[in-house]
């Protein structure tokens, strides 16, 4: 079974989905991501779906479930890189992706998370105090 790598950038976890999401891969991603949020204390999750040409109802629900799990674990979720055809499909399927913010690219997604974190901390400048830019990768065999 393939696993989706989870990268750590500062206090944000970046998930770049580059493979077709089978049901098992999606369920494993949910579990892996929840464990990484807890282990790292990350406050943001960016899910990059640029490589996905098609999203079915299962993947749409999986994104919503990941956002819900992340929120319970004190992490904001932003989905980035959504293609127009994917957005149209999600709307046609009636999936509103509640609790998920979207951005055009990873950079804008990081800005959204930093701004949300600054609001949570009571800052008005939108700057995240973490400041570290370490990058870790995990991909289990």
C-alpha cells in the first residue's frame, strides 16, 4: 500500500497528494496525519491536491474528515491547488467541504494559516511567532 508523505515546515504539515487515492490510502493518510499533528504540535495542515485530476465523493468526504480531525487537534486545514474541474465536480456532488479553507497555492495557504494563528493568539500583524523553517519528511514503507 502506498502512503502519502507528510512534510513538516515550521508548525505546518504539508500533504502533497501525488497518487490516485484508494480508499485504503485515504484512511491511512487520516491516521498518519492525526498522529503527526499530535507528535509535532503543528497548528496547520496544507493539503495540496494539484496533481488530482478527478475527485470522487469518497475523496471529498475524506478531505472533510481530515479537516474535522485536524480542527479537534487544534490545527487549521487549507486545501490548495484545486483545479477548476475538481471544484465543479465537488459542487455537483453537493460536497461543500465544511471547515476547509481553500487557497490557490501553497504560499497562499501558508499565509492563511499564519493569519488564522495570529488571530487566535491575538496578534494584529498576521505574523506567526514560530519562525522556524525546518523541513522533515515521513513516508513509511
